[in-house]
C-alpha cells in the first residue's frame, strides 16, 4: 500500500463532481454529521459546485441530530422531517440535500431511493445519505448504494467483516489492500475513507481521506 500527498496530483481530478450522490456510513458518534457539515462548508473548494449560494435542505429523523450544526454565511439551510416534493425542491432552488438519521425510513422508501437513481442528476442537486449500517437489509438501500457516486466509511472497529466484504467487491484480487487502507485511515479518532465510484475517476485515485483539506488529502494506491 502506498499513500501520496495531494500536492503531487492535479487536484481537479479529485474534486467531487456535482451533482453527486454520497453515502456516509458509520455507527452513532462516529462523526458523520460533523464530516458532512465540513464537506458542505468547503464545497466550493473541494468540488465542481460553482454556485455562490448553497440552498441546503436537511431532512432529519430526530430533532437532536440537528441541534449543534453550524454553516457558513453563504449557506441557506432549511430543516424538515418529511420527504420533499419536486415542487418544494424547485421553489426553494435546493442544490444540496442531506438525509440524516432516517435509517429504516430511508432504506425502505422508494421516494428517497429516487433521489439517488433519478432526481439528483435531473434536478441538479447533490445528496448525502447518513446511515449507520451500509448493509442494512433493504432492497431500496441496495439500489441507493449501487447508484452512489461516493461512499464514505467511518471508523467502526466492531464489525470489520463489513469492511472485508467491501474489499472483496472492489479489489477481488487484493482484498488485503483495502483492509490495510481502512485500518490506516481509522487509526485516528473520527477517521474515514472515501471510495470514489465515479466512472471518470482514474483507478489509482479511488481511495482517499482528509478530503476537506485540499492540501492534506491523502490518496491510497496499490503497490
């Protein structure tokens, strides 16, 4: 396993390609809310998002999950606890959606799955889904994960079998590589691994960490 600093790479290749769909998976208190907040706050720097103003819709399942969220001044935030209609999204010019803390509802709701399969691309908004278990048994979650542009896996020492399973899918001939990368990025509190599934991304740039700081982003490559 090799890791290289981003200064040796054209950062344009690493930018999140808006509109995109992203899953953040990790147990409670793993840092999902903080990470997605940081990503959105620096979105203009680390993605191809070009709007000066961000109109963010945060869909929550529990009121407590949004109690300590803070955004930059250029971000207009709307909070709701129901799935929005297309009319609502258009009238409020929503360009970023966060679906937070709706584990069972999100995984069984076809309307939410359509955010990943149809609406994100056609309506030009990026969507984040925050979940605790990437392998929750649900047909809709499988559809969501198959259509995700990016998957971010948070630190979870309790069940490395899930990480091993992902490694077998992504690197069937070198599953140990993926597990070693995951262990490296999660050796620190609130560590995470970004898996870039965009078709246009070079194979050697698919695994990254520290993505909210363009000068400290780390890329993991097979030897």
